[in-house]
């Protein structure tokens, strides 16, 4: 089962991501800040990281992405940066002139279909039995649009 690390200080966002991703058969490991995320990732390497920019500090996610790239065990893990910084009062602080080691950027608020499409770009599909269970659960819940 593909493991996704969701790093965000907003518990509602983490809960939403967990519901969407687990319904698709992914394992989700959450962390509320960069230090916690790096500690967990170094103990149990994820297959993908969904990383917020603004957490304990305005650019904490940028720092974390650089630490992931510098770590020989983690550098090949794709990082998807998800943030609302571009539309926030901190937009001018975001470094647009330097390379940030991420695979892709997604602005918040995020649509579930966009999240899933992005995750599918970087991870193999879950095993058929897990994917089938997720579809059945959604159908039983009457939830056609995530």
C-alpha cells in the first residue's frame, strides 16, 4: 500500500487529505510541522510527500523540502507542495527566484480530483482489491464527487 506523508499544521486539511487518500487505498502518515515530518520520514520512508509551506514559520515547507533533497535516503521521494501562500499576505516572501526541490505545486484550496490526479502521477495505483473496496465504499455512501 503506497504511503503518503501529509505535512500540514491545519488539522482540517490533514483530515480531508486522509479521507480522500485512504478511500483510494493509500496509507497516510501525518505530521503537523517540519521537524516531526522529517523525524517520521527518516524512520519510515514515504512514497510521496504532500507538504505545506506555511507552518511554524512562513517558509518552513521550503526548508523541509531542501532537507529532504539533502538526505540521501529521502531525496528520491517526490514532494508535492500544497499551499495558499501565493494568495496570502506572505506571497512576497516566497522565493520565486531560486529552485525549490519539489515535483509540483498545488494551490490551496485544493479540489479532491486535483489531489488524486497529482498523487496518481507519482505513485503506482493501489492493488485492485483495495481500489475496488474504495469504489464500493464511495458508492455505498452515495458520494460521487469528492
